[in-house]
C-alpha cells in the first residue's frame, strides 16, 4: 500500500446533507467484477444528461474540479449501502480526501481502507469553508492537521490505527494474518455450532 | 473473575466480549466472525484479492453464498439477458467452486435474498457475529446476533482470516412499549424511529430494541425492525433472544440438535442485557401512539404518519437542512403542506430483505384477497427466497396475487435496488415495502414512498396512497 503523504488542494464544494452511496455511484454500475473504470460513473445521474453527455453546470464537470483532490461535503456523507465502489469511484475521479462534519460508519471504514481520508471538522469551520470554497488547503495526516488559508491550522480526529496504516503503508490483511496463532487458539476454544457445507 | 463480580453488561457488550481474538494497545480489537454471508455484488474483487495473494478461504464451513442482487426475477428457465449481470452471477458460482464455498445459485431451491436465507436455514443463531458485504446485515440481529455490513476489503479479510479489525460501537437502547393498533406493523415502528432520530441518528452505535412491543413481535417482524437499523445510521441493531427465538430456530436445517441444542440454549439464555447495564444513548417510543408510516422524501428519515401533511422547507432554520428538504420535494414533485393520502401511484413493490417473508406476503394477500389492483397500477410481488415462494404457493397466496392482477415473481432483491431490470421509469411513483427511497434507487428518475406491506397492498387496490385502516 502506498504511503499517505501531505498534499495541498483546492476544494470542490458539494453542499448537500446526507449524500447517499446511491448518488455517489448508482447501483446499476455495481454489476462489474472489477475495481476499475468507476471514476467516470461517479455521481453519474447528477453528472450526465439523458444522452450520457456531461452537464456543463455540474460541479464535477467543471475544469477547476478536475484538478482538485478534496471534496467538501455536507453532514453524514456516504450514508446508505456498504458498497466500496463509492470510495473507489471517488479515488478514481482524483479525490484523496472528503471534508464533512460527519460520515456514515461503513463509508468511513471503506474510505480509510482505500487511502481516501475522511476529515471531520467542527461545524463553524465547515460553514466557513462553504462560505468561501475557492481556497487551497493543506492536509497532513501524520500531524492530523488541516491548514486553512492564512496559515491557520486545525486538528482533525482520526482512528490511531487507521492513521498508522495509511501513513506507514501497513497492509491490514497482512497484520491480521500475523495473528494466526491467536486465531487458531480462539477457534480451538470455541467450536462452531454450524457447518454450512453439511 | 466470577460472573457476579462483573459490572452489568448489555447484550451488545456480551457478544462483543465473547468474540475478541486479541486486543493490542492502540489498535482495534480482532473480532471473530461466526457466519459470513456472501453475494455476487460485493465479493468478486475480494476473491481476486485472495487469488493475488495465494490465500485460501479459512473457514468455508462458516461461509455461505447466494445470488440475489443482480439476479432476474423472471422465470428461472430464461437466460440472464444482461450480459454484465450474467458474468457477475457466473463469477460468484466459479469463485465458490474454486474456494470450496457452498452457493445457493440460481438453480437452487434454497436461493434467495441473503438476509432471508440465513435465518431460514437456521444458520443465523443467537449470540453470533454475522457479517456480509451488505448494509442490511443487521436483519440477523433479530436473533440476538451482532450482525453488520462490511465493505469488499473486509469481505476479503473475513474470507482469509475469519476475523475483522473492529472498534467498539456505542450502545443505544430503543425501547418500544405498548400495543400496536390494528393496521400498524413492525415496519411502522422502524420508520417512526428513523423519522424521529434521522438517518444519522444512530451513527457509531448498535441498537438494542427492547420493550413490550418488541417482545410481542414475531421473529419475522423483528427482522423487519432490525433490517432498517442502518437507515438510522446504526452499525447494527438487535433484539435479545427469548423463547420465540429458540422456537423459530429449533428444527431448521442448520440448527443444533439433541444435547448440543440444549447446551446452546442454556448459553443463549445468558445473553440478554443484565439488570442495571448502562447504554450510551436511549430513546422511548410509544407503540400505541403509532400510525401507519410513509416516507415522502429522498431519504428514509423523511417519513410521516400517513394522515400527516408533507413538511414545509420554510419551517426549517438550518440552511443546508432546508435546502435538502426543498431539493427532495422538487425531486418527488410534491407540494409542502399537502397530504400524501390520495397521491396517485404507478407501481407497488412488495418484497426486499425488509418485507419479503411469508408473514409479509400473508399480510399483503389479506388485503388483496377478493379485490382487484387498480387499473394502470403495476404490482410486483417478489418473495424473499425460493423457500418462501414454495410456502406461499402451498398456501395459495400466489393465486390471490394473480387473481388480483399482481405479478408473482422469482426470489431476489429486485426493485429494492433495481440492478436486475426490475425498475421504475423516470417520474413514476411507487409505494414500496423496501428500505431506501434515495433518488433513483428504484430506477433513474423514479420516486419511492416507503411503507408497510399492508399500506402497499391497500394502495395497489385504490391506485393512490391509502390508509390501510380504511380497508380493514
């Protein structure tokens, strides 16, 4: 896994609360057996017209959005389904972080496992960013800081283990596999009540 | 430590504690998973991950697969027209064969929605940890299991190690006391909860549903309640097991038998929350005050009693919240301050992991029996599993549906997620017994009113949003 390094970016403002995973990537695109090609389907039903042409006034179709790496979203971003296609699509579009006041649990976990950083900021900072989103901010995960225009720095919370994994490039499955002895002894002490193959 | 020395614990904490494989400082706990349910949509990339690393599935005997999401509900003798869906369904069957996982594929009599077949086969049992790459995994919480949805990376982790790295969730008691009035169902309880606390109200939490109204629910009704825990943002939701739970599990194909059964039940009886245990949050709902619930907007929290008026964005002070409501009403093409009752309906969908079990179909049939679907309304009844379908046919429910003018289909997720060709046309309105009303959820441009099977069936008869109590 590549290490998560500090970066600077403009913000793409998306001022909608409770943005669900059916909007991030509609279910009909989940029939794929691959992780690839999802960036073009991000926000598909809002981003393209009935003929499949990009709507020029939709924010993600504007040239300034294409170079940006941070989505500035409303409350409870990523609610709905467990589809990991949502963070995959955001990453493939070019995002590396999403800023909001809150994230849905499964989305947050899926995002962190794919190096898409969910950044929770206080409500006043969130409102301030939405008032003037035409700014560049700096994200430093190791320091857990978001540097705002003018050099003001705010701390953001992140799960300590997830942060280590992202900053150090630790592979979570490798970490679990190393605990094989503990898993084997748990299984020896807890015989299963079911056998799906019986 | 003696049990008597321990501080009182909730059932959520007990199940958690029983499944800790290891706990290291500054890391999430490693949690053992007792049952892993797999379906075609969220697993192919996980199986590819195993192949890339040369890993096997650690416990195929604790894993079960089925096809449900992109699966057609047309007769099984027909080929899958959608080539991409056909390839995904075929890939699941191939992967299961390669890794030694039992799969209830399209030709199986046990095929069905993953959250219907687990309980049906007796695989879902009290005290278990259950996961699936699907957010409605909380359904299995009805048995007093800690059951939650996971992403594809975690599906790969569980396939490879039967474990997950997890942080403890907060505990949230949802206490529902009193007796439901006629025409009010489990679906109305959960829609009322979500309308009260909002779709982010349970974020970071696991619900325990308790109280006399929950105790009075059948196992299938408890599944309906637990199923939509995610729509309130909760990771999971459960109901402590009781004699009704044991009665439901007993005798099912994978239920323990003989002396093993007796010792299992003895263990399950220790699961309910201890007297004096503390929850991080709690809420009380009066079941006797509930009306049939229906959603009007584009998330499941936008719900009202069916006799109420559509809310007005002008009454909301928070600008983002006001805009969200206004946007939802524009999408739904509904006027604020007006009733939903009497609003025309194009499609009625009875099905999904929320409401596709035999008791749901019996409820719908009770309303449809001897009546006709309103002219111009398309009604789809989709059983949750092939076993539910067989049971319904044995009871003659299929004939009631057909006589009324409804379409009786094969098992699957169908128009809940609209991946399989069953979908709304742009602008159409549905009354749906499913769980999500997000924009385009049931087909691009489609508009969804979520409600109970009773409300759905009543609206099918009249062709407009209808209070079922007028037809009882």
